[in-house]
């Protein structure tokens, strides 16, 4: 598990994480009434910061909250946290809650002051074994709520679904709904079949992935055609390659699904090219403005 770094941000102030305190009446605690973002950092530079902040704004709009900070102000918070913690490779967690009221009401009162929290954590290096051998996954019915496009902190369903993978000795639970792929419990799922990269289209049933967009852009550079379309369960199970994309690990290959090999049971040739392209893209962005 990644280790949190010692200095955090809370409501305009940087302070030791162990001293940070939030009211037990905060609506995030009582209702999960909050949204969040996770942003990878490579060499002290937040990766795809603009895209992550755009998604944060979309999530806020989805729960009817105005953005509490501009992108420039969030960028300053991120830079300050990274500097105070001396962070190089890390990830940033940003959370906005609707705030605390004196009591507990399902319909929130006007005028609440949002709670803003952010911290940094070590970004563990991607183990070479995961790249060389891939990971296993299990499938399960998608039991989450109907607004998965909102990156909400109310993640109990995701937590329970992820635990299915842990109980099976697997890395991820890949979710199915009405006979089609949605996503993973904490990842976007990409399927390569017959030389085409397929991912379910954005909508309320999945979270619009920022790393997913990077994968699509890099696939175009590599000459791998991509399609944003429904992925039937049968196509998932017959895939030549399956990839998981997520902020803290980039892209990983799935080589076993429900105990059966995916393709040849080893990371496929398109994944090898994608992994190399992803690392090259990180180097390409080094030294450029994050925002």
C-alpha cells in the first residue's frame, strides 16, 4: 500500500496529515456527499492535470456544486503539496465535500461551506513482474449506482466488488451489466480483438477515464484502430488482449480471466507497444507546464 506523505492541505491551510481534523457532521462522512480525483505525478509534474481538473468540475456539476477553486488555484495547491513533501513520483488525492451542517438532512441546506482536502502519497514503481506476466481478473455483475460518471466518494459497491477479486487471489473485478462490459471496480477495461482496441462508450454507466483517453491517443500513434462501442461479454471472453487502465498504475495486461488464459496467457504484442509508448509519453511531457 502506498504511504501517505506527511503534509496535507485542508481548507486553505497546509498542515501535518496526522493533525488534520474534519467535523463528524460533514456530509461526506454522513452521506458520502463528496467527489474526488486521483492524479499521478511523475518527476514532480502532475500528469494530465488539466484533464483531471475538468473531470473534477464535471463531477461537481453532477452533484450540483460549483467549483470551489479555479484550475489555477488547484494547480497551486498541488505544487505546494508536492514541494512541501519533496515529492517526485507520487499521486495526489483531491476531495471536495458539500460541507458540514448542524444536524443530518438528506436535502442539503443552502450556504454550506465545502470542505477541501488534498494529500500526496508515494507512487510505488510498477513491478516488472506485472508487466512481464500480467495480472488475473474475475468477472461479476455490476451492482453499483446509476451515476457512475460522477467520481463520488460513495464507493461501497466498488469496495465490495474489489474484495471479490482479493478473495479469488486476483487483481481486479471486471464488471458486466446486461451482458456487456462496463469497467473494472477501480479501472477502465480495454479489449483488443482482431487488431481493434475496444472500450465501452462514455455515459452515465461508466466513469470517463483520463488514463483511458491517453490509451486511445497512444493507440492512434501506434496505428492501432480504436472503437468506443458496446463490448459484449462474449467478445470480452474471446479477447486477444485485455488491458486495465488507471491513474496510479498506467496500463496493465490481464492474462487470466475467471481462471482461463486471455489470448496466449501472456501479455500480448500490442500491450508491449502500449507500455513502451506510455513510458515514452511521460518522458515527452517532462519539463512542460502541467496546466
